[in-house]
């Protein structure tokens, strides 16, 4: 019997669909060397922490606030992923269970 290789392909569509149900947590309060979209996201999180006193923010809520259109979603998700890669924010899929 031959063993078949099973390849699992994670497409951008599935990762973006999963990202819309995620929450963001601001870890570091810096926008040094950030692009415009990254700076907008970090400044939004700062304002919300200051005025609403929350720590977790839904990605859907942020997208509604910025009025992100369908053709702009990929740019927005890329900015969020870059911020996480730099350690400025953390993407959490269950906000009540932070490791």
C-alpha cells in the first residue's frame, strides 16, 4: 500500500475569515517605523484603552470604525499581522484565555 501525502493549504481567505473573529490586545505603546494603517490601528487601541478602559478589542469593531471596504481588507489584515510580528499587538482568538 502506498502512503498518500496530505497537503493542508491555508489560503489567505481562510486566515482573513478567522482574523475577523479575533481580538486585539495592545502590548507596546509605540508607532516607531510603522506605516499609516499600522499607526491608525495603534492610535485607535490607545484611545479605546484611555476612554473605555478595555483591554480586548474585536477586529470587526475596528473594521467598522475605519469603514474598511472589501478591497481594502487585505491591506488592513496585513497591517495587523505586521504589528503582531513586531510585538506591538497580540492577536487573541479567545479573549478570556490569554497565555
